[in-house]
C-alpha cells in the first residue's frame, strides 16, 4: 500500500533519507528519538511537505496525483485534532458527515459514548486523553484503508493509552486488509500491536525487523570485561560498557546461550534495543 524509496527531505541541520514499505494488512511501527525524522516521514507520505528526492507511492500513486477519492481512503491522526477548539463533537460529526459518504454517524456516536466523550462539550475543555481518543476515532470514522497515526498515545496515562490501542485493534479486526503506520517512542505500545518496526535515527533507517523476530531472536548478552574480549562478536549489533561489565545487543541470542555458559543471556525488549542501538557503541 505504501512504498518509500530513498525519500529525501533537506533542512538546514537535518536530512531525511529513508526507504520503507507497508504492505496491505500490516501494522508498521516507526520508532526513534524526538527529532529523528518520524513526523517528517509521515508528513512526506501525506504530501504535507515538499520532498527533495526519492519516490513515494501510496495505492500505487504519488500523493501529488491523489484524487479526492484517494484521499478518503486514508485516515490520519496527527498531534492536533485539526478542529477549532470551540467546536463540540456534534460540530465535528456535522463536518465529517459532509466530507465522507462512508461516515456512519450512529456508529461514531456509539464509539464516543463508549470512550466517555461528551457530544456538547467544547474541545478546549477536553483532557489530553479525550483529545487523543477523538483524533483516533476521527481517523477511523470513514472506514479508511490506511491509518497514519503520529504519536497517538503520547502524554497519556496507562488507561487512556490502552483505550486508544484497543480502538486500533478493534478497527483492524473489522477488515483484515487495512494497514496502519504508527509512530511512537513508547515501546510497549508497539510490541503488542505492530507486525514490523522501523527504527529511525538522524533521518536514516538503522533497523527494520518483524516484531516477533525482535522479541524472539534478539537478546542481551551480559559479560565481564575479560570475557567480552574473547566474545565472538559476529552477531553483536551494539554494546555498552558499565563499570566492570558489558551489555551487548545480539540478533542471535541462542548462539550465545549455547556457546558462552558464563554469559547472562536475556530477552530484549524494544526499549533495550532502542537504548543499545542509539546509545551504545555500534559495530
């Protein structure tokens, strides 16, 4: 559904150059530090910024060639609702109904009720969690084939985050051909939702793996200084030195578990991978 090939965007102190694909029926996560290029990539996909090179295809087309019907196939939740803060959900419903033939007012109201979103309260009086839920519900409201969600759970408490993630799961469950791109720096959100993950740093993709591979084959190898020197590093991706030991990120934890009985080999979570990839010493 989405293909980026050497997508480039140049700013004064930053350059984006990424390639990625999101097939039909996949949930793809983009992770990285603030300023790494996540939002710039999303804006480029949506045609919201002018790019400086490379190729973008969504539904086999460049976003600049989209018709109105093409745009209706994409649901978007950025950092703001896009609606004036004095509007109410009732006003939002009127706007959505006028834009999208597939908008189901009854279903939208039912989902707002389920998420405790009042219909008559101005959006400026909504909490952060309420605004986040409305952003995601709005993106889903017209049965889009692709959802593009930029940090949809940022700043939310655990309960609100779980509510938003469950809304996304329910939406995917309605149609197995739907695809999602979700950017986040909250790793636990991605572990339970995404089929694959791209890690971006300083405008470059530095890692791409299926989520089950990351959680199944990747691991942490912890060894003392002496043992580190003799460690076969062919499967070591990055390492970090502590006072008297090393913590290493590996893509083949079983190899080290079988061949280095003195080493402590642990499962790696996405947080561990981020810390070692972005903060450790890469090979």
